[in-house]
């Protein structure tokens, strides 16, 4: 009996979602279905070596060491006290701005994201620093928790970013160019978040205290000391990638070493902190690599089923603008973000979506920024947004519903930035296009 590859592929894709719904980890669901699909469409003798070699290549590929090193950078940054210094610095400069502490929180989140590759780590670290201060000044809990949850998402867009690393691994795009492409969109998103706070306080003056005590210029200038360390590390690491001095993995190693030295000089690194940094790095790295390995096996199966190619051909044959298809993809990502975590959403969708993007002649680096931006939306989209749970757990006595209501207005900022990047793709591409390599 002749087996229709498209039918097998469609049943396989459905099976992945069924297994995930039944509780199987996404990495194992994709790998199991990919292996089974390859066995049906070719043979088990072909499927076994493909699965085994994919696992080995994913675990042993040298460039993937960037993942644990980026995680360690974030852990060392938190241990060295950089977070509190950043928050204090931004607070001095934004104290008199309406909703100044919330604006300072977002600014500090963006600066911390520049030395941490994890959104959840950014949200968790800033929650412990910023929320008590905003509670002390009687900020509306929706505004305070929402600004922390949204600010934490900047860790997924502003480099170093694990999101860009995973996208580059799955699509075989330059990880260095992807990391650099996130700088200007990250700054644009941070400014958009701050604008949301200003509009919020303008419409609801009772959400934040008014007329706080002024801060002298001497205090503001002195506060800049809290920014110098993360700024130096960001410029050194990202500058090294931009100029071609470092590869991304070498840059991550340099950044981790610099932050380790800072923590040691400040005498802030304890044995417990070091153990936590290493175990967290191991946990996240294994999770990401298993997801990528599972996605690669599933991608081989999808390619053999011809579904991505046929989907791309069908899309290009439609008599509609490519931007209509682009908008549909963004809508699907927004919906999926309600139910699936960011990295899992990326590995599930890219085997089918990426060929469509190429068929529509969109720039893959630009779409990487768009994809990571929509993954950010998933971090604050109920009911599965990880940053929502992280902030609710850190904010004692605050209900999850309050955090959700506080983070929702910031989703508008993410969609606004997605529209701006679609209209002006050069915002994401101007820096990568100027790179040395």
C-alpha cells in the first residue's frame, strides 16, 4: 500500500500536540514522532542513525556552548549586586517622571538584560529589588508587577539572548548577526514600555505617587557609577562580536569571566551562588539542547513529508500580499503564546514557518527579530506566561490575576514594535549589515 507523505506528516504534527496535551515533554514528543515518521516514510534502519546522529551533533556542537555561558553571565551579574546598582541609578534619573519607579524598573531590566540571556532570570531578579520599593511608595500593584513582568521580557530580545541562539540553531543563521540585530529593536521596545507607563499614570494619576522629592544633579551624576560595569561588559562583548574580534561563544566566555571577576572583587560570590549558577546553567542548557535535538529530528520528518515545501508553494500561490501572510503568522504566535512557553513555541513552529518566510523572500535575520519579539509576548500572555508566574511568586500577597492585568497593556507595546519593524525592517538589519563578519 502506498503511503501518502503529506497525510503521514499531518498525522505526525497532530500526534505531537496530542502527546504534549497528555503531558509528555515537548522535546520527547517531537523526537518520538519524528523517529516514527521517518520509520514510516523511509525505514527504521534509516530513522535510527538519523535520530542518534542528531542527538550527538546537537550535544557536541562547539558553538552551542554559548547557551550555558549566557546563563552563567546572568547568574554572576545577579550575584555581583549589579541589579541593585542599576535600579538605584535609573531611580535617581527618573524619580521626578510620572511613574518614575516603574520607568526605572524597565530601564534597569533593559540594562540587566544586556548581561543576562534569560527573561525569567531578569524578571525574578528585578522583582526582588523593584517591587518592595514600589510598594513602599504605594504604587498600584498592577502597574508595579506589570512593569516588572514586561521589563523582564527584554532579556529575550536585548543581547545576549538565548532566544536568538535557539533561532540561529534551528534555522542555520548567523548567531552573531542575530544577536546584534536585537539591539535597536530592544531599545525601541524598552522605550515603548516606558511610554506605556507614562500614559498609564497620565490616565490614572492615582496609580503612582506624584511630586516625589527632587534629586540633585550631583546625586544623578554619582548614580551613573551603577551603570558603568554592565555598560562596559555589554560594549566589550557585543562590540567584540560586531567587529569580528570574538565569535558569539568566545564573547560569552569573555563576558562570563568578566562578571566572575567583578563578583570576586566585590566579594559577593559565595560557594552557594557558584553552585546555583552552575546547576541553573546545566538545567537550562540540557532543556534547550533536548528541545533543539527533538525539533531537528521532527524537521527531518517534516521535510520528508514535503509539508513545509507544499505549504510554502501554496502560500506563494495565494493572490494576497506577503504581509497578510506575515500578519497571520504573528496572530498564530500570539495565540500559541497563551498555551506554550517561548522556546517550545519556536521549536514547534519553525520547521513549517521558516520555509514559508524564505518563500515570501523575507529576510531571515529580520524575521528572527520578529519571531523573538512574539516569543516575548508569550512570556506575559496568560495563562502560560512564565514571567507572570515568576513575578506573582516573588510578589508576596499579590494574586496572579493582578499581575496579568498589569502586564496586558504592555502587550500593545510589543505589537506596536512588531508593526514598526515590519514597516521599517532596516531598524533590525542596519547593524548586522555593517558587521565585519
